[in-house]
C-alpha cells in the first residue's frame, strides 16, 4: 500500500512500536517486583553470636591426672654378703638399739673400732673383733632367732641370728663351739650364752676373739645377704 511507504507513516509506525515495547518491558518489571521481597544482607552474620543466658555454651571437660613427683631413685640391688659378711658400710643406715657386748665380761669402753680395717685379698673387715680367752661365753647381742649354724673356711664355726623385727642379722664367727642344745629356728633372749670364743676359720691359731658384725637384711630368708653396719657405735651407746 502506498500510504505505508510514506515517510510520516513509517515514523509513526516506528514510534508506536517503541511505545509498545516500552510498555511491555514496564509490565514485566512490575510483575517481577511484586513477586520478590527485598533481601537484607547482614554483614555481621559471619561472626559468631554471643550465647544467650538461657543456653550457655557446653564446654568440653578434660580429666587431668595430678602430677606425682618421682621418688628419689633407690638402689636396684642390695650388696651381697657372703658368709664372712664382707661389705662396705652404709652410712645412711641406722642400726638396732639396746644391744649388749656379745662377749661375757667385756665392757663397752674396752672395744676397739676395727670395722674399716683392711683384710686379705683387698677386703674390708666390716666387723669388729672382740678379744677374749678361749672358751669365754659368747652372748646373744639382742633377742632373736637362730637363722643358721654354719661352718666356713674364713669364719670357722659361725652363727647367724635374725632380729625380732627381721630387719637385721647378727653374725658371730671364729667360735670354738656352740652352746649345748643350740639349734636353727630357736629363739634366744638377749644375754643367752649361744657359743664360746675360739680361733676357728682364718682367725689364726691362738688368736682367740669374737668376730661380730651386723647387717641390714635384704631378705629375712637370705642370711648371707645384707648391708653391713658398724657395730662399734651401737655397742658403745
């Protein structure tokens, strides 16, 4: 049609098309805006909110064992004593009390401290020697049980006596003989005659004396083991 080719007509048609397009766009935007709610962005949402008073946070509980201080290290083994009980003295060991001199007629002030004296083969005496005439009565230094009657090359005729509290052994050596009826397992009171002074073992012929030592018992059943204690200050009390 000719009228459609006229410039005015073309302009008018173009304008109407633009109006229609704008109206259509506005209608679509209106529908979209009605179907949505504005979204609020909380900038602090990434940070933890403080707990409410009604619901305090639950804390994990860890059981902590108290630290126990280590005890001071103790020796792993007790020095072993043979029949002659030759052991180094232990200065930190307190010995038995109320002992008597185990040789009849000998006073405490007559004793000599021979505990640290040297002996053959590099040994230390670890005992005291109490000189007396042959056959002088040897007395029990304290109450206790006869643990062992023993004969050895060094000690000769010997006696091991266990204290009543089973903490100490009393050792009597170089004996001439035992008292009549003395037996292992027998309980003897302090002052009881248990033997007689002699020179048996390595004492030397005619060197009559009592070799007397005290040892802290490592085990009451093991009379040959223990840590020797100097009898001298104990008998001088």
